[in-house]
C-alpha cells in the first residue's frame, strides 16, 4: 500500500478526511438536531427565546403558554393518559427554526399542555379541538380545522396587521364580532407583530 512520509497510508488519510467531513456537516451555521420521544407524559426540549417555532399537533384539548424558560415542554394529562404508548413527539431544530410534531394517542379525554418561550414567533396547525394560546409575545400564525381557538392578547397595541377568519362559525376580536359563513375581521395598525388566525368550523376569539 502506498505510504507517505510519516508512514500514513492513503487509505487512512482518506478515512480521516471523511470523518472530519461527518463531524462538521453544518459549516456556515446551518446546525440541525432532532429528538424523537414516544409514550412519554412529559417531554422537554431546549429551545432558545426568539426562535421561530412551528407546532403541528394532533386533536385534543390544547393549551399553549409562554414562559420565561429557554425550553419547550409538553405534558399530557386526562382520563386516558395511561393510553399514550403510541404518542410520538418529534422536535427538530434546524437553521435557527424549531419544529414540533405530536401524533398518536387516544382520540378522546386527553389534554395537551405546551409551554414555549414567551418571546417566540409562533406557527400552529391543529386538526381539531379546544385550543387556547396565552402569554406568547411575537408574530402568530394559527390555524385550527374545527373547534374553538382562543388567543390571549395582553397588549392589543402590539399588533399591526391582523386577519382573523372562519369558514363557518363566529369570530370575535378587538371589539368586533361576526357570525355565519366566511366571516372575517381584519385591521392594520401600527404594532410590530402580525396576527393571522383561522378556524375552519367553530369559534375564534381574542381575549
């Protein structure tokens, strides 16, 4: 086998270069990490404040709350919490964006409590349920297929562009209320955050 001055073979040199490449696949700052947990009533993931956060959550009674912690936690409760063996939580942090998917579990009698960093741009896509979002400061992009979506807004003046709509049901926000088919409320003020919220069938409220 061909040798170099220090007695290192060509094969070893090529292998060493390949391993270095595997150790630094994120040159340029494009870091990536993924965690998958199954059957856990409590899940916890590091998530720095000001990280855009995208949630894709199964149906249920869901509470999303902002906290001062630099992490995201997910807790499951309710009558059927002992039947969560096939619940799967997948957390992905890539290119400074966090994404979380929660799937599986019993169809009924399950509560999902998600704590996120208070200062987060939050996107959420949920199939159905009773969903409440509280104490999250940042842009919001929230959509619920069917059910009730309640959004807590501590300082209405923080919001500039607002568009809220339902295909069928009622939308109640910022002193205005509309019910029926294809109803919407929108405003464009001077705040720094954007709020988009949509419910397919049900009720959409800002409190």
